[in-house]
C-alpha cells in the first residue's frame, strides 16, 4: 500500500495542471460564495499575503534543498 503523505516529485507541467485545477476550484467557490468573500475580503487578503510571503521566503532561503 502506498503512503498517502509521502514525498513526491512532479514535472513542471504536472504542477501547472495542479495549479490550474486549484485556480478553477477557487473561482467556482468565489462565484458561489461571492457575498461571503466580499464581506471578509480583508481576511482573505491577509491570508494570501502571509502565505505568499512564507512561500517566497522559504524558496529564497533554500530551506528545502537537499
């Protein structure tokens, strides 16, 4: 049986497909929950900025290099 939370390696195009699917899911959820998103826009923006900053910082520091 394969481990669910293992270490995986993907090609650039597989990651592109994954990101595209997440974008589509996010757009669907945003359209469906538009009033909720607009009421909590500052919260969503804060989460996006913090998460993006973390990913950029981790990428630039080289913390994930083996």
